[in-house]
């Protein structure tokens, strides 16, 4: 294991966060399926990382009840209701926008279900590729705001933001009615109180934004 990764996992341990390292996404999928029991309900956040792993489909095929707000054919209200249910599930599965080498985790959210689920669901699993590691918290927030958010805005065509064209954050003008802001909430996890509640699976590949 790379020394930087070893130090990161040790930093998580000091923050009462369980860190695991998987060499690739297949190992990460096996780890998730091993941690989450087949009877558990699961909330999810929108995530390219989770899509690349196809983990939601595998959990559903195994028999888990996944509150999947991205199912095709559902109404907007049904999607919002699934987000609310997911934020109170047995497990919450997500990815971070950025991770500092000291162990802080940074998450941006538009609707709030992501920050709610991560903050309070009894069991949370965060999966992220090594491409999301930054030297410090300042750089982690910068990565989330100036790299991940513009790419997500491009991915979701209905998000009209100032950063959409050039990737430059202009949060002081990114307000209604001119713009539809994506980074409405910022959650920074510095540590945990409840033992084993928060688990981070670090994958030795570039995943997501």
C-alpha cells in the first residue's frame, strides 16, 4: 500500500472513521456487498462513481430495497419522495467530491438529501477513487467547487450556472432567478462520534469527477 494512502487511513482512524483500501472497483463492489446485509434498505446519492461500479443494480438484483430516485419513468414528486426515504434508510451509499490527505471529507449537495443521509443515517459508506485526494481541506473545497461541480452541471443539462462555460466559480452571483445553483449545501466531515458509523472505501483507480 502506498505510504500516502496508509497515512490517510490512519488519519481516518484518528477521526473515528473506518477506512478501507481496494485496488480496483471490482474489489470495492465485493467489499460493499459484504458490508451491507441483503435485508437492508439503502439510500443513494447521484454519483458517477457509483454508476461506474454498477453497484446499485447489483444491490437491487440481490434483493436489497434501494430508494433509487433515478429510476426511469418516475415523476418528479416520486423522485423527491425517494430521496426523503433514502435519507432515513438503514444504509446510505455515496461518494465524496474531495478528500484531504488529513482525512476531511467534502460533499456538495443541491437538494439536501445527500448531506442529510451522510450526516445522520445509521450506516454510511463513502466510495471514492484516488483521484479525489487533495493536499488539504482548502484544496478539497476548491476541487469540489471548481472541478466537480462544473462537470456535474454539464452532465445534467438543466443546470444553468455561471461555472458551466468556463469552470470558474462565481458564487456571489450564482443565485435565482438568473441561475440554478447546484452547490447549495456544503458538508465537511471532520470526525465521527459513533464508532463504525462512517466507512470510507478508497479505490486505487480514478473514479467519478
